[in-house]
């Protein structure tokens, strides 16, 4: 299973179903389920000020859940979309009940994820 590393607080917001777009400088042609790994370092930009707190923002370096990449556009209407960036449209977030370090683990929806 593919995975992307996302800085906190964004990783927690994604898997807890709050953030529905991931802003990237490059498009993605991949569609389907991916793992979200919380980066070891948090986002330190001003954009993180005032975002809601979710339980999975407390983890760094761990797989915190999964989400499906449903599309990729440059004109998303999501409140999380940044102008001029590619917007990876996210769906079906699933936060893990216990977060795990990246390794082989059983996915709650079936299948096996490998690093």
C-alpha cells in the first residue's frame, strides 16, 4: 500500500475527517487508498494557527490512518484548498485506533500494508 508523509496538524485533520484536500505542488494520477504517516516534524507556518484539534494530531512519525485519493484538481472549492496548488481530493478517511510505526501491519479494511 502506498503512503504519504504529512506534517501535523494536517495528518490528524485528514484521518479524523476534517480536512478533505491535501495541497501539493505536483498532481497525482493515483486513485485509491493510501496510508497517512504523520511526519516527524510539525508544520510551523502561520496556516496552522486556529485549526481545530483532533486526537490524531498528537502522533509524530506514525501511520495514523488511511484515506482515498478520489481526484486531483487545481480549483477545489474546499476551504482547505490553497490557490495555485494541486488539490488532492480525499475521501473515506479512517483513523487507526492505535497508531503504528511504519512497518508491515494489517489494514482494518483488509489487505496488508508494507513499507
